[in-house]
């Protein structure tokens, strides 16, 4: 086998190795170095607005909730007779949600307070001074904290901060970049993207950023160049080695 052929094969191996190291396919949501992130609004405590696919927990009592207070002294069987509790009410694609007695009510874009007022007004046609409790039960965010590590975190409180969500997801992994935490919010066709830096104590000023339903947190992982290079190049080296071995064997047999 000619020497220039061996050199050519070695050059191919080197080129493929460099390419494999640069690809690093496990990193998502890449941004260019000059990417302009959205400005942190500072006050992010905006009220949640009900939308399609939300699941609602609904409770109805009469007489401005007086019976709700009295329920503490009653048995569970008696409680069920004094009020109406309905869980897993689905807000449909058009924003309508079907409630007991009053039927479908459109709540799309309404805050919890606005929705409660609408429902109490509707139920006042059938009950004396109705008292409504309403809660969205499937508010959640998706958190990626490292390579192969992702979790869906429910937002059980009205005002859950980014620090609380990261804590609920188990914190950052050793390969996570604490200075490069991206938060994607809104319509995924034209989202807002915020960047958080919690590497230094100065970044704590942004720790009270309040999460909204369907937010995505992505913590960019550090690049372990050596291990990734070995992992990505190993199959290529094995293929080239096998090919060279086969060529050498064929060449020797031809010479003999």
C-alpha cells in the first residue's frame, strides 16, 4: 500500500475527529455570541391568565362562604352535602369550560380573580351569595439542568421563583454552567429568552424572578472536550483501523 494513501486516511481521521468535537450534539438551544437576550423586567409578578388545556379545581359554596367555615365542625359525609367540589375541569381549545348547573363559561385570558368574579355572578342566578374557590392544577415548567437530566416541575404556588424551581429539580449538576441559565417564555414561534448568571453572589438579585406556566429553563452544560472527543471519535477510529487492517491483509496476500 502506498504511503500517500495512508497519509490520506490519517487526514480523514483527523478531520472527522475535529468535526465530531465541534458538533457536540447533546447541547440544545444554542445562541450566537452576539445574541441579544431579553431584558429582565424586574417586576415579574404578573398574574396568571387561564388558557386552553388548563385543568381547574372548582369549589362552590353559598352564603358568601359561611357554610365553608361551618364545615370544619361537620363530618366528611355532611361536608359533601354542604358544597360542590369538582376537580379536573378542562378548559377547552376555545377557552370554554363546562361547570355544574351554569354550563360552559369562557375564561380564556382571565386571571383567577376575574374568573371567580364571573363564576360568582353566574351562580348568583341560582344560589344565594355564592362563594367560589378556583385553582389551576396543571401549571408547570420544564427544567433541563444538564446532559440527560430533565424534569417537569409543577407550580403549586402563585408566585414560584426560578430559584425554587431549580431547587425542586434537584439543583445544578457538576457539568452545569451556573452562569448560563436560559429561560424561554411565551409563544415558541417568537419567544422571549432571558439569561441568568448565578455563578457569583451578585446574581442573587435575579433569584426572585417569578415563573409562569409553560416556561422552559435550560442550564447549558460544560463541554468536556477530552471525554466527548474520545466518545465521538472512538467509532470512527475503530472503523478506520478495521479498514486499514483489511487493506494491509489484502495487500500482503496480493504480494504473496
